[in-house]
C-alpha cells in the first residue's frame, strides 16, 4: 500500500498534501515526525497516478483523499529544463544534508540520471510527465514529493 502525507488537522482544506511514499518502508524513512501529519493509506494504483502526473491529491476528508485530474505534459524544452533544475536542487539539498540516510544511494543515482538527461533528444511537447518518460524507457522513476 502507498501512503499520502497531509498537514494534520486540516480536514477538507485544499493544499494540504505534502509528500507520499510507495510503501511502509519508504514512509518510515521519510525525514518527518509522523505524528505531526495526517497519513492516509491508499492504493498502489492511486500512487502511480500521482507519481506519473495523472492526478494530484487536493485534500482529505477524514480518511478519504480527494483527487483532481492533472495533465502531466511538459510543453516545452524550457519548461522541462526548469522542472529538472528545480528537481535537482531538491535532491541536492537532501543529499548534502543526509549523507548517512538509508535512501541516499537511491537519490544520488537519480540525481545522476537527471544530470545525464539530454533534453535535446526529446520531442516537445512531451505528452507525459518526466516520471512517465523515464518509466517508459525502463529507467528509475521517482517523484519530487518522494524525497525523504
């Protein structure tokens, strides 16, 4: 099962989604105090829809997540470059501050994968998210909100 992390005590309020994890092991490795958040278990299917940019959690209502459909398209090379640059900054911040974290190698490898991405080899608009693009190539695919 997947886990979606929201700001606590903000039932039915948009914009409270913070992070998500693919499984309990990854959840337990997040750099958060779990008691400070509302953590809702949901399906792997919904996890993948969020991870690959097809929908986004808007809010929670008790233990039910309210989703909105989303278009994960990267319209231009410039928008893709901005996305990758911002994503790499988030990963770099995690790596710099967590050299002994159990997920360090996973995120270091992904950082290197993003560094090696050649946006000139992609035709835009890319009618999918970067995460879906990597998955379709058989490469590791991680979402920024999975960073511990």
